[in-house]
């Protein structure tokens, strides 16, 4: 029986710190006034906390929680809303903050339900993207790193609720 365990470091703390600061600057350039950030729980919480602290000026926050009905390390495509927003999006410049875009099904679902709430603008920031796994063409304005089709954990990302606390991003691999 093989077990999945973290193996090589894919992205170091330093690489992540630098890229997150660049993403914060890019978002602020596009939205110089108020930014309303919506973080997708749970995976995005570490990325969110670094991203907003690298962003000067006015930032407000809200949270959503979704479950993607994962089957092992792959998503089933079904998305369920577990926690909705506390405040209205009407007329606001909104940025969705997500950990990773894989098939794109979760983000497509989120963008659809948030767009229906009449924000002034809606953009998306994802720390990671696995384009080779995409099933739907979803627009993501800010992407931190494009990675290959490998299951990764750390920096908020989990496998069975473990490894979110790792400060870097590592590949999960089968070990005998
Ligand atoms: P999508 O709907 O297939 O794009 O999946 C997005 C969600 O699947 C992410 O928010 C993660 O929770 C999870 N996910 C996809 N790939 C990974 C990975 O490599 N590590 C950890 N979680 C992942």
C-alpha cells in the first residue's frame, strides 16, 4: 500500500513572497481606490493574508466557503456553497482570491453567482494554475504561478485537511 507524502519543494517561501507582492501591486494598479476582496475558504487563507498585507490603501474583506466534492486528489466537478457572503457586492470593485485553479469548475461557479450580485467589476486572483487540467475556459486576471499537473500542498493547500501549515508549496507523491 503506498501513501501520499510531501516530497520536493516546488515553490519556496521566498519565491512565493516575491510573487505575491507583485500580484498585490498589479491589483492595486488596476484598482487604485477601494478593493473588496472575497477569499475562498479554506485553501486561500494563507495567500489572502500575505496578499492584503502587501497591498497599500483601502481593502475590505469577506469570505465564502465552498466544497468541491473531491474524490481523492481530483475534484468531481460538483460545487456546493457552504458559507455565503456577509455583505452586498452592489457597485463594488471585487477581487475573488482563490488558492488554485485546476479544472476551473469551482471558479466558474463562483464567478457566476457573484456576477449576478451586481458588482461594479469582478476580477480573480489565483496563486496557482494547472492549465493542462482545465475543463472550462475560466478568466483569471492575476495568476501567481503556472504549474504542471501535480498535486501540491502547503501554504494553505491541503490533502485531507493536512499540510496547510507548511510555509512553502510541495508536491505530494506516493511513497511505498
Ligand atoms: P477546480 O474546481 O477543479 O478548479 O478545483 C479547485 C479546487 O480544488 C481548489 O480550490 C482546491 O481546493 C482543489 N485543488 C485542486 N488542485 C489541488 C492541488 O494540487 N492541491 C490541493 N488542492 C487542490
